C-alpha cells in the first residue's frame, strides 16, 4: 500500500493546536489558505494512531493539570526527550575537549544525525487504508406525486420512537475532553495499526473530457427540452458569481450530487473537495425534509435505495428553485451537448469576454411556471446532475440564480453599499449570500430577522421563517446574529457553519412530541450529525440536554466547535457524543 501523504497529518496537527489554544483568527485564516480536503483528519484518535502516539498521549493525560494540550506538543516533547537522551548517552561527541583540535562540521552534527536516524528507523509507517471506490449510476425514475408547495411543515409521524441507525460504530466510553482511547499498549516507536478499510465516499475526480461527455449524454438522453443560454446571460452569470466573466470554476466544484454508499449513510450527498460545502449542505437539508417526512416511526432507516435517494433529492431541489422563483416560476439548468456557435454568437463571446469552460456556454435552460413543472424538469435533468464527475453542483447554483433572476440577486448583494457584488466567497468557498439564496430564496448578506436601519444604513436579513435553519460558530464569537427565522425553522434541520465549513444537524425523530420538545424550556433530544466531506464512516448521534434556567455550561478551548454552535440554539445545553470521537 502506498504511503499516506503527510500533508493532511500536518494540517490536522496545526488545526488542533490553533483550536485548543483559542487562536480563532489564525485558524480562520489557515482554513481559508489551506482548505480542508477529502483526506483531512478530524478525529484525534485517528491522528494519534497514525503518529504512533497512543502511549505518549496516555502518559500525558496522567500529568493532570500539567498535561500538554495538543498532539503537536506531545510529539515535540517526545522528540525532545529522545534528543536529550541521545546526547546524554554520547557526551564525548556533543562537545570537544579544550585540548583537542576543533571538530569538523560532520562531527558537530553527529548527535542530531544519530537521533534523526533512530527516529526514521523506529518511527511509524504511515499507510493509507484501502478503499473501494463508490460509484453512482443512478437514473431518475418516474416522478412521485408533487408535494404541496405551500406546505409549511413536515407531516407528523405517529408512534415515533427513539432512532436506531444501522451500521453504528462500537460505542466508546464518553470522555470529558478530546483524548485518545486506550487502544493498545504500543511503544512510541512501534508501527501503528492500520485503520480498517471502508468504502470510499469521495474519490478524486479526474474531470476528464470523457467523464463530462458521459454526463452530457445522460442529460441529453432523457432530459427536458429547453433553450440554449444566451451568451450575454452566460457572461452575466459568471460576472455575478466571480466578479468577472473571465473566471472559471475550479475542480472542486466539478462534481455531481451523488449518493454516499457507506452503510447507514445512504441519505447523504458526498462532497469530493473543499469549496461547495455550503451549497451541498443546503441541498442536503431540503432533501432530508422529504426523507424524514417519508420515514417510518423512529426516523430514518439504516439504508436508502437509489430510488428513494433520487426522489428526495429531486423534490428538495425543486423546493429550492421554486422558492427562489418566488413561487411563481423557476429555471432548471443542464448541460445537454456541445454547442456549435453561430458567427453572431462567436462575436458575442468576444465582446462579453466570456471564458469558455465547456460547461457554461453549453447550458440549456428550462423555464417553468408551476411547482409540478419544476419537479418534472428537475427529475428530467437529474441523471446528468448525479454524475460523479459531472457539473451537478454548478447546475444547481446556476438554476438557483436564474430562478431568482440575475438582476434580483444583484440587488440582494448590493443591499449593503460598497460590498463586493459577487456571490462566490474567497478561495472559491460558498459565501453566506449563496447559502441564503438556497435556504430562503434571497441572496441577502445577513441572517438576522427582517431589516435593520442603523442611522440610515439599511441592512437586509431573512424575510420569513425558513423551511430549514442555520446555526453558526460566528454567533458564538459574537460576530454574527442568527434570527428566529433560521434558528426555529419549519423542519428541525439546521445547516451548520463552523470554521469555514458547512455541515448538517437534524432531529431524526420528527414526531410531534419530539418537535415540541425542541421548544421546551428543558429536555433532551437526539440529533444526527452529517459531514459530507469528512469520509464519515458511521452515523453520528448526539444526545443534547438543556435547561434554560440552569445557567451556562462551562466552556474552554477544548470544547468542540459543534457544541458551541448547538448552544447558540439551546443555551446551556450539554452534549453527549455517545462514544463517537468529538469533532476537532
């Protein structure tokens, strides 16, 4: 097996160090300049095993209040002790006697070289787990009944019971802090055990011409008929997204909305690289509304068929686009074939300075005037949107913008005078405006309720209760205010914004009793957490208990960021990870 790239290990060490020492500004800058990839490490247990530090971490824990906070410090302490021991064992090489002739450079470096040689000889061999590539050859089936577009909440599931998800990992003892479990009494220099193989959920996309051609062929075979996008409209789309028609989407955005094949996670969309997490998480939230509404008492089943996945995805996408169109119309974008430009169109490409990318200029737009038509158009385009190396993510963004209207999105973005008039965030990350467009149909820059007038400066927020909600770490840091429209959405599903990444938190049991419990002054509930980028290998179940009259829960730099986000919605809540390693 090939050696594991050390980059993700170094990234995880730095992120853990910055998090545990409360260096939030530096961490935010690091996340922007060094985005998380599909091979990122979010488990401290996994990090300790890869570095062979289990025994050192156990000994460090025994120090009590004097214990070092991070794996990086434990590793540095271990290496320093080895270096000191090596010098003590060979004092004659560390310093020459006054009467001897000065040593050469090689002799001066000998103790350090000896230590390096010893570390390389005994250190752990970093080996990547084997993977079975996940593939989705999903094809849209006949449309289900169109849901009522004006429905304000999910159907009540009677007789619900506590959710039991299949395929859950073996429970580990709950811990008060992030720590490595006492797995094996391994020596520090011994090779760590290799993690068990599991199905890969995020294969690296090659974005080859053949893959894009196959995706187009799928869309053309059964997709709806529409009209080729005008060159001027294509250039306006690019300019609205990037600030320039010359820009292109990077490889992270060239993926489809395909299904997670990991046991117990078949409800989930897979993200292959950092960047479009806000869009994917938002689509996942709307998709979950339908999966939960159709679920049996007790919540989601352990497995989901391809047919159930595709039906829920199509309905969730239709909800997003119909909402963005003000429930009066929508637009569905798809790539159905290579476009042949007329001489006039070639002139328009040059005049608009549109950068051709084999996607935007080939878009076909289907306009609809009812929810039923929107759902049918999405179902017709779905095969192309599902292709792993296709452009489903980009088509979702284009469809949302075209449904809202380029001019209206432009107006949304200009709600604050002087702001950048583009919807893409720094480093090709989703901006809050892009996420708001998907969540509530308007690309406004704020998440508080309504409109605020600050001495003539009008700030625009969320205009109505969301179908799904949002919680964010920025509110914990007092740099953002989330209003009741998103904190208390119609469905108990929240997009989570934490450290430049968007994920999903939801109430698995949507019975009336469980939904009412979320609004009680005190109580307990069980939330499910899903990170589409992390190669999560099992469902994560969180038990959340709170008492609004009980005061704040003590927090420190060791508190997982997800718990901070949860407490912005349920102040004073305590979170039990039920044996799952807390997310760093």
